[in-house]
C-alpha cells in the first residue's frame, strides 16, 4: 500500500513549475518577431538583478509590454479554468463537467456584460457581474439536472448545454440592440481571447482571487475524494458535505468569473486538463488540484503560443484552439461513459 | 466532547465488564419517525415507536419486506435523522446529536455498492475509513496504513490492496467496503442489504465474517435484510418490521412463527427447527389445494 504523501505532491508541483517556466521562456521567444533564447536569458537576467534600465527598447516593448502580460494572463486563466473544471466534476459527480460545457462561462459573460451596461462606473464591475452570473448559472443547471431528487448525468449535461445556448442568445441580443453603446471588447467574450491584458490596477485583485479560490478548493480536496464516492457515504465517513459543497461552489464560480472577465469564454480547458492530469498523476484531488492548476497554465500558454504563431502575423483566438482540441475529447469521454 | 474522547479506538478499554456480561451498545427506545413532503402536510410514511437493544459482540437483523421501514430505522440508528419521539443512543449518547466526525469514529455504515466515478485502488479506498481521524488534507500516517492493512487482512483481502475497485468481483468489492468500515474502528457497524448483489456462497461468507468480527472486535452489528434464511441462521436477535410498525423483537426462534411470517412476507412458507435450535424457513409454492 503506497498512499499519496505530501512529499510526492510537492515534487510533482516543483516539476510542473519547472515545465511552466520553460514554456514561459518559449512563449517569450516565439512570435511575429523571433528572439533568441540567449538574448532572452541575458535580458531576463538583467531584470532579475534589477538592471532593467539596461534593456534595449525593442525588448522592453515586445517582451515585457506585449508578450509577458499576455503570458501572465494565460497562466491565470488556464489555472483558474482547470481547477474550476476539476471542482465542478467533483461537485456534480460528473467527469464531463466543465465551466464552458455547463454554461457557467456563458452566465459569467452575460453577468459581465449586464454589469458593463448598467453600472460601468463601478470598480471591478465586470468581475463582480461575472461572479454573480457564474453562481446563478451553476445553481440553475444544478436544479435542472435533478431528477427525482438525484443528480442525473445526462439531464445535467443537457441542462448545461441548453443554458449555454440560451445565455449566448441573450448576449447576442444585447450586443446587437445596444450596438451604439460603448461595449468595448464585448465581442471577445464570445470566443475567448488573451489579447486584452488585465488592467494594471486589477492585476493584484486577479492574483489574490486566483490564489484564494484555488486555496479554498485545495483545503477541501480530501473531502472531495470522498464526495466522489457518494454524498451519503461521505457523510458517514465524517465529511461535512454541506459546508464543503458550499465552499467549492463559491470558489469554483469565482475562478470561472476571474477567467471569463479577463479573457472571455475559453472552452474545454476545464475538461481536457483535469482528464489528462488524472491519467498521469491519478485521481486523488490532493494532487489533482495543484497539478491541474500548473498543467492548465501550461496548456493555455502553449495553445496561445500556437494561436499567435500558426498563421502569423494573424492571430487566432485561443478559444478556437482549445475547442478544436477539446470537443473531440469530450465526444470520446461521453461515448466511453455510455458503454 | 473532550479531544481525548475522539481518539478512542475500538480495541481500547471501553466498558469491559469483569464477569464477561455483555455491555449494551445500542439502545433504541420508542423511536419513531414520519416523512412529510412539506412541513404542514400529512406524513406519507411513518415508522411507529420501535424499541430494541444491541449489545457488543451481537448481530441484530432488521427484517421485513420492501417499504416496511427498514431503511428509515437504519437512518435513525446511524444518526443522519433524529427521531420524532423516543431516543437512539450509542453508549449512552444520542447518535443524531453527535457531530459528523465523532459519529464517523463510532458508527460505520456499509451501503449497497454505489457507482465509482473514478477508479481508486482498493488500498486507498480502505484508507478512506481513516478520514474521521485525520486532519486537513489527511495524508496517511504510518498508523493509518497499519490499521488499513489489518482491516484488509481481517476480511481476507490483503492481496487486493493494489487492485482497482472496478475490477473486483461483487464478493471482493463487498469485502473491501467492509474493510473500510473496519478501518473506521467503530463501535457499531450498520449494513444496508449487504447481500443484495452477492451469490449464495459470498452471502454466507460475509455473515460468518461479520459474526466473527463482532466477537473479536466487540462491535455491535446491525444488518438490514429481507433474507429470511440468512437472518435465521446468523442473527442473535431479529427485529421484524411491516408497514412501518415493529411487530416482534427477539431471537430467531421466538420471532419465526410460520403464520406471522406468512402474513408479513405474503408468501406461503413452513418453519421448522434446525439442529442448532435455529429456525429453518422453507418456501412453499401456491398450487393445487394450497391455493387461496
């Protein structure tokens, strides 16, 4: 018997952090203007020892003003979406749960747009609107997915898909009828895109929200392992199921809201990444949550680098890349589950 | 509840009586319950006042046909619902008033198997029984691993610890689930229709094992079942339920009367006494002159 140890989790995290760092260097290097790794390391070194005034100006512009903010955003969004996907999978006991598939991303996008329409002057208004939208949608989908007091897997997914298309229709309606109003960037919520970096004054809010959300979910990871074997059994094993579900529900909605208000609806990351992580590191949530956060960041970073370079200088929305990879995997998992 | 109290182990000295008399574990006293769809509506199902006691080392069978109130009684005993009137006490404390963690240290519940969403190793599954003793992320301690090993050994399943739950047979799975209950080091084990998906050999093996474990670890064991023959052969005490009422409590020999059982289970049957003084139940087909 070799149960999971804290040391093992730490080693895996350290390894994944190293991979993430390598991906960051790669993403900084690749792009419309190629930059050599040596130059990059030298200039990164200059920043690290506090000599950023010695940077050549074109480096400052391309690497630190254009690519780096986009990379940071990709890391934030990838980690948030993957962890919230893994959490919804435990909360709903459904391996196909994902904020995009369940309509939670659409709900967050609608919330953000409504907030922009009705109270554009308030601070953090898109984030707040997205948070409320995400919470409302997941609650609605949860009740749509119940049949005779039990969560039914197929009904739940159907409820999510219907909610997503309903909410997207409302978003289209709002964007068409309110075309005259200032809804800067509202279009990018439809497809998912990393080209608009988080405003500097909001960066700390986003980082704090991400860490708080992942931390809250991680603190319940032992409980989630048991909830997956059934709520009734989890309670008999000493899990305070109601408290755990509430924490995960709020935290996963917050993470979805963070991702959507920063980058729109990037789909399938919350499905693909936890699934791959389960295959590599096992399905124990104590390793699944941190590994999903790192792997989600890596996945979005690679997907966005591809989106930037594959038809350069034209850029693709990263949501198109993840959907092209995600939809076939979703079908595969669905069919395997039906057998 | 003092902190030291929560770490008590099943093997610890807990009310051992010097003269070998059995200590009372579970006391169900005039416990009743009513399900209502809404707070003001008339109840759709009621369990009338029920009383019985279970001692350590004793196996009690709650027997009855479907919809007789067996599961409700089990939920009352496990403390997940509180009785409308009366009391359900384990070692003098009301089970529904214990916090979930303490309750899980004292009562283990084995349900009919539930679907496994993600594959888990049997060993890790048994370690889940240590959950009520752990803190925060519950990484297993050396002690937890040893207890889980012993639990698997006690059900004769140590060789299964590296296999995933999904690839086990019905009987093997049931043993692993029982091992998880043992790893909780409870005082009381409740089993809900544990023999439902097992073939005859595995049913007999499970009940023999339960009797033996109750002896060795001084558990009280309560089994909900509708298997007349198994209850007759293995139970020390039988609680007979019908339509939410407790009809009889007593030894199988006292409860198993042909006319009573025929009326409760709505099937023609004979009861004879076996060599060990335990009743034997034989089903009779309704044909010819027996009909109506």
